C-alpha cells in the first residue's frame, strides 16, 4: 500500500459514502457487527485505519443507534478504534425516496443510458435534496472539529448535491468526488425535468476535483456543463471548468482491485482443491468451463447473455456439451419491481434452457443465486476457461479485473462488453457488443477455439497491466492529484506535496 499520509499532512480526511463500513445489527445472540462485502469498503477500510480519518455514511443497521453516541459517532473497527465513523440517520420514507427513488430509479438508469427504466417523482427529488443537505451538515460538523484544513472525498451518484451545499457551509474544505458509474451525454441528462439537470450539475461544481472512471465520462460531463450551466466556462482541452471565480478540475481515474490479494486467494490450498473439484465436475475431457458473476441488474446484460447462449446451442448443435456455464447472479435491490422481474426472468430462462438443451451427463447452466465469498469466487475464476462480462453499460466492471487477477494458470479467455470502462482500459480481452447477438455467438466460438498459446499471451498482457494498476495506485493517483490542486490554490493549503 502506498504511503497516502504523505499527501495529507495536517489535513483531516473525511470520506463520504452511502453505505457504511461497519453496520451493527440485532441478531439472535445480541448485537452483531457486519462489514458489508464489496471492493470499495475492503480497499478503503485499511486506508482509513492508516489515515485515521472520519467516514460519514448512512446508519443503516438495526442496532446502529445503540452503538453510537448522540452525534452518531463511534470508533471503528470494533475493538481497534482506528478511525471515526459518523452515522447519518434517515427515516424509512427518506431511504425510499432518496436512495431507492432518485438514486436508483432516476439517476442509475439515466447514467447507464437505459432510459426506458428511468422514473421520476417530485418526492424522489425533494428527498434527495434534503438528504444531501443533511450529509453536507454532518461533513461540515466533522470538518469543524479539526484545527487544520479538511478534505472531503465524496463517493458516487447518491450525493451529487453535497459538494455545493458543503462549500456554502464550509468554504475552506477541499472537496472532491468519485463518480463510479457512467456519466451520460446532454441528450440523456435533459430527460430530468427542466431545472433539475442544472441543479444537479451545479451541485457537482461545488467540487474542486470531479473524478470519473474513463475519459468518455469526463467528456460527457464537460458537455453537459457547457450545455446546461450558462455561467460556467468549459475548457475541453485542459478539462477544467471556471465557475463562480473558481476552477474545477475534471479527470479520469480508472478504479481497480487489490490484485495481489486476488492472486493469493486463487493460489491458496483450499482454492486449489476447489479448482480441481470444479474442473473434474464441469470441465472434463474437452469440455470447457465458463463463469460470470454479477449482481442481478438490468445494466449487466444478463438476458442478452442468455439469448446468445441459447442461439449458440440452437444454431450450432455441435456446441452442446462443449461447455458448462456457472452463473453467479446475486439478487440486488429486490425491493424495486424492475429487479424482481429480472430475477424471475433469469431463473425461469435458465430452467427452460437446461430442460431444452441438457442431457443426462450435461447441465448447460449452473445458476448460483447467492452471495459468494471472495476466496470462493477467486477459485471459480481460476477454474474457468472463459469469463463473460456482457454489461450494456458499466462504469468500470471489477469482475473482469478479478477474473484476470485470479487467472494464475493463464488458461482463461475474457469476453468483455465494449461498453464497460474496463474495455477501454485493458487490452487482451475478446470484445463483444451484447446487443449484437450474432457477433456475441461468434465471440463465444472464438473463445472456445482459441489456442492455448494465444490465451496465455492475451492473459499475460492483461495481468501485467493490472499488476501495475491496482486499487492502491488508483487511490495514490487521486490523492496525489488533490495535493497538486490544493497546493496550487490560494491561500496555500497546509498540505505538503509529495516529492
Ligand atoms: P457494481 O455495479 O456493483 O459496481 P462491479 O464493478 O462488477 O459492479 O463490482 C461488483 C463487485 O461485487 C465485484 O467485486 C464482484 O466480485 C462482487 N460480486 C458480484 N456478484 C457477486 C456475488 N454473487 N457474490 C459475491 N460477490 C459478488 C459499481 C459500478 C461499476 C464499478 C464499481 C466500482 O457499477 O461499474 O466498477 O462500482 O467503481
């Protein structure tokens, strides 16, 4: 892990995210603490321990109030007391309208350009603004508790308005934000009711630095600001925006994974045993094993993938029995109708396809509809000959990177949607357009027939790239850029620039 403290001398670091890193829940044996699964928490938690910052997040656990003080604060990890978690309380109706509503039913489909899923209610927007203001006050309160300058790092699309609110309350705080999902072009953003797209963009312009996954999202954001914020001057060359006597920087920082950790998990003794079992069961003789791992989400292209497999087995009967696919598809956002419908569709389609194509000794698709621990996932990735990522749009897609890190035997081929951030960053995958079913089928054939030497060559190339671009490099890159921007600002910030 790089020494991130070098960028933060005397500067209090405040991280803001919707999900909290530790959640207290009432269990059968009293209060239990849970750490939500997910790459971001597992990468940022060690960083926060080291930096001893403050993490501001929604207190979502049933026992969260009992385990925090009157301001919602507590020391975490439990027993280690390395940093402060500041919980923000939300009513159920606020969670419904701000989180399930505006964030997940309005912004999520809009940013992924899947506009037939886009829904808007005035109530969603009103609550989103109110909750963003409450978070801004919580962050300002944390910033006020320290003598020196503070830096707030806001995560994602749940908080587009926090930067502007926070700047109004506490102008000396350095504010930056990472937007994990795509950013749409103006023609899509304008589907928000008149006025609210400008308010959303002005919210983001409260940042000193706005970070996206890839260059294309940066350009879309700059285009939207140029079109909808009349007072803003956009410089496409420098990727800066002059607004209200400030300069806002916009840049791409592709997120990544803890490569070494994935590789180690894939090489453990337990993992080797599981790889053996999986290959004996599903990849004996010339039969190959495929894998895909996603949350069940309409952005991930799961029906499109099933359609391609269906077509492959229908039009090319010689492909039946040549490979088995493990689908690890965990239900998510199950309280939204679009997601429950998709879960049912996926389950029913898999059953129908297995009945149609399966034989006594061959199950075409093995569906696993639950959360799988990362070390087990690493073994499944390692065992596979093919990994399919077929997102219709995806900010980055970490599954593609996890597969590459776990491929220590270099036998696997990555079939990767060209609409993922990952496809624009790594070379060596077989690119697919999930909307083009015939092209998808021929990519599956290409992967199945790819000679061992070419598989190795492609996989090595991707592994080299990711080994040198881990989540820690991502963090280091962002904080180094912040230190640069801060030191160029007047009055000079009390931050020492590395080197
Ligand atoms: P997601 O849309 O959640 O993330 P992704 O980047 O693929 O998509 O990350 C999913 C994570 O969840 C991976 O670490 C994966 O291993 C894990 N996961 C998925 N299904 C699982 C299962 N069944 N069991 C256990 N783990 C599972 C958003 C954006 C992405 C962006 C990330 C990070 O939509 O584009 O890459 O944030 O910025």
